[in-house]
C-alpha cells in the first residue's frame, strides 16, 4: 500500500507529523508492505531567501503579527516537537524558499532515498539552522544519505526536477490540498495535519482493509497558505 505525503520543508507541523506517522507505522502489523512517497508543497512559492531576517520577524511581517506573538507561537510548536523527540531551534531557522530543496528531494527519490532526504531537510532547517536553499548545503545533505555530491551539485545547477515539483504542486491543487502535512493512503483515506499516532494507526488499518474513502482532518496542527504558525 502506498502512502503519499504532501509537505513543505519549512512547515513545523510536517516534521512533527512525519515523526508521529513513523511511530504509528512502527506499530502497524503490515508495516513492511507500506511504500512511502513524499510530495512537494510550497506554503509560500514567492518567498525570497533572506538569511538576515529571523523566522519570527518573517512571520510577523507576512502575517501582520507582533514579533513577540510570533515568538510565542514558535515556542509552542517547539514544545510540541519536543514531545516526539525533535529539537527545534527556531531562533536559528533561515528564511529560505524551499523550491530547490524539493528538487533535491525528487532527485533523492529517484535514487530510492526520498525518505532519508526529507529527514535530512527537516533536521537541517529546524534543528541545525542551515539554509535549505543553498546548493552547497543541499549537496552536503545528499552526501549524508549516500548520493554522489557532484551529481547533486550538477542536478541543482541544471535546474533539473523542476517539472516534477510543479507536477506535485498542481496535483495538490487538483486534490484540494491547501494545508500540510497531508497524508493520502492508497488513494482511499486522507489524513490532514500532525495527527496523534492513534489516528494514523487507525487510518493505516482501515485503508489496508480497503474501507470506503474518508477524510480525517485537524487544521490546528497543519500549515496552510493563510494559516498561523507557518
């Protein structure tokens, strides 16, 4: 059974949702029969990479918030991440357009390393404070998961896999996906948001048993184009 996950690198709930889903999958009796495919989504396609602005100021500016309110929300999501063993350093996060990171992810997926690429990208952005739009950073991340660094560098320089990213973005629009993370299980069930592990496990069991389509949504724990926290 295939599980497709639409996600953006700079979405804090996507990393949390990834970890919660993984915990649920570990307890799923048919886990060895699950294929996971990560799909591209951009919360702000027009975002310009700017290492000189903090994520708090970026959110304050784009959402019309006070900087202190943005800091409070980022602390809340940091605390939520800690509950699943993730360490967020939001003060170090680099405001960066994620398009090239998605291209890198597609190249990694072509080489059977898509899941590893997503983990590297999330960790780089939320934990290590790295610029995920920097080709040198992406080349380093590729080397970490076993990709040839020179090949990664060539792919990024040649603008390869742009069509694949745009395809995912169009497909998300066609499916009505406006918030991430968004999990589609065998095209039967959809789970929206960083749901509790029990919800993911239930959805896995129902989808595997070929039940009728159903959508389980929780917009409070997801990022959308106009939503809070992201």
